[in-house]
C-alpha cells in the first residue's frame, strides 16, 4: 500500500500547464510517471488530469484512475 501511495507523490510542485508531451517524473518510490499531452488534454500514465488544485505544499492533480507502479 505504501508503494502505491508513494507512486502518487512527487517532491515539488508541478503545474499542469507546464507539462510537455514526453516528460517523465520520478516519484517518491523511485518509479517514474510519463506525461502525454494530446488535443489540449494532459495525461499521467494514460489517465487524464481532470482538475488541478493548489495546496499549501504543492499541487493536487485529480485523475480518474489509481496509478500502479510499473
């Protein structure tokens, strides 16, 4: 369970509008997620970012799936 939670966490603050197609980011658990930008939509490992919420310690990107470490 910890591995899955750490896979959803990045150290830093990334705004969705700064994502570019083909980027990848290392998560807390050491695994990477891949960013795809297509037709004005941004995806994390194929799951669309449907909302981005600023928080006091970074950004929360709401996606429609649970990401599982690969």
